[in-house]
C-alpha cells in the first residue's frame, strides 16, 4: 500500500531542475510513492491533432509517427538517456492503431480514447527511464493492470470506486508510476476521464487508499491572488476550500482538473500543493473542506479567454417560452457545455466554450426561431472573476468589482453575481482584459498603483 499519493505533471519532464528535485525527494524518502502522471502538452497535442487529420486521405500516419519520435528524442536528449526501453513498446502499439484509423476512417469516441491514452503512457514511460537513470527503482502500472474501473462515458468517464477493489491488493513498487486520465470499463475498454484529468485519478486513488492527503507536485500554475503573467505583485494563496479550488480550475488555473475534489469530499482528504526546487518540496497551498473567509473575502482574481457569448436578440425574447429549452436540448445532444445563462427582456446570453463556436454556429443555422430576430456570437471576450467564500454575507463586493473597472473606463459586456456565495464575474472585451485584472487586483488586495 502506498504511503504517499502524488499527482505529477508530465510537462515537468522538460525542466531539469524539477526532475532532479523529484529524484532527490524519492531517493531520501524511503516511503512507497505512487505517482499519477499526466501527458506532456506536446505529446498530447500530437495525438489529438493526429487522430483528426488521419481520417483525411491526404494525411499519412508517418507524419504523426515522425512528430512523436522527434518529441521523444528531444526529451531523451535533454536527460542524456542512452535508451528508452519502456517507451517503444507503447509507440509500436500506437502505430498499429493509427494505421488502422487511417485505413478504415474509424473515429469513434472509444477508439479516440484509446489512442489519446498513449500520450500519458509514453510520458510515463519516459519518466520511468529518467528516474531509473537516477538510480530509482521505478515501475509502470497501467490503470487496466491495477483494476481502475470507470464508467462507459467515453471522453468524460467517472471512476467507480465500488468496482475498483482490486487496487487495494495490488503489489505496488517502492516508486510506482501510473498514467493518469483514463481507466478500464467493465467490458475491458479504455475510457478517458477528460482532458488532463490525472488529478481526478490521483484523488480517486487517495480516497480508495484512505490516504492522509493527496499531494500535487509542481502543478502548471500555482494558486496565486492573480495570474503573475499580468500582475507582478501577486502572492500565493495559503488555503482554499474544495469549492474555491474547483472554481479556480475553470479559469486560468490549468494546473488542476475541476473534478479533483469529487473523490476527496466525503472523506475530507486534504490536497497539498507543492513547488519542487533545490531538492526540496515547498508547501504553497492547502486545499480542504474548511471554509476560511479572509478579511477581504476575495482570494483570487481569475480569468479565462476560452469563452464566447451566444446572444439571442428580440424584443420580449426573455419571456417567450421554449427558446432556451430548444437551444439547451440541441447543445446537449452535441455535447456542448453551457457555462452560464443570463436573460433579459430583449436578449438571452449563453456563455459557451470558445472551441464550441463552429458547432454552435451550425446548430443556430439549423434551429428555427420564430421569435428571435438576431443571433450573434461574441468571440473576442474574456471572463474575469473574483473568487472566495463570503460573497453574499459581505456587502460591497460587487460594488468594488464594478468600481474597479469603471475607474479604468472598461466596458462590461455581461456581469453575474448573487447566484453563488463563491464567485462574482464580468465579461469584458479581450483587449481590456489585462487592464481589468490589474485594477481589480489592486482594489481587493490594497496594492498602491506605482
């Protein structure tokens, strides 16, 4: 049984400092570690883009293999690996799958999940070779080997704890590496848990083992009071609730998956976020079920550019029955996620993921709206939110938020507050994003403008 369950990001394979610290920590620990590994972005992108283009007669599988082998070579060269013995068995199996897709044109969700799972298998195999080079006896265990059972919802499956009892009896190594983001269905098929969902897998394993904590090592973006790419004077957030962390994950915090808290909640297992540096792990943020309301209430100013706003316009459209139901039913059938809906008498605003825009345009052209005179989609917008428990019990948060953007003469496209005690948000033109984030951060964290 593992002593420590860790989620480790595959993107760290390109950071020698992080990898050397990881090796040092594992060497001196003496405890049994189970590391759930996500794919590197480059390897993941090669597979996601490759499986789409291979269905076209003009694309050859050799192009995908060449890109994959080049990415593997880069990582191997960086770490001076003389051999990558664990990697190429996966590459060979992947090649067979991709050639089959190109030959048949088959692009089912189940097959897509199977192909994309090789992103994490190959990343994990590379990490295993690297750790063994450091003298660490690491071993790879696939989710299908350990019995990690998931539902048959391809692309967005859920882990089934009651069917995963085999895991508790599995003979793990001193350092065990598990590719994250997918599991095995009751019929023996691979099903992915979502994009970069290794966090969810790690959290489920922590719950299955009744772990004292889940540790997240060197996540993509640490939890700070704002994105330090735009605000230089940010600070680490010491403590977050499950809900706050989950909310932030939907914004610019791509370092964790929104479902990470699901398996942890019932057992109140905390998650500790660490940075790895100079042979040590430094605790940055603790995530647990304890609600801590800070004096200024707001814990972070978050943002995302990955949204668009669908507008259905017409006098009185807000109270005409059936319009919203028609749209949401069509979206649901095409697996399009709706982030938020705000209605008025003259328009219905539906917030969607930006990558869904082409599908949404097609759906809107197919639907027959008798009571909608105009449909448009705002793509060049950004969603900015202030996140923290206590929004409803502390007066003035929304007023401060609007005052901050008004001071900078920023036009607000949409606003939303009051529906949650956790978040208030604004949608602004993308061109105003940085200015808005900076002014809102100054307002809530009392930082003087230089």
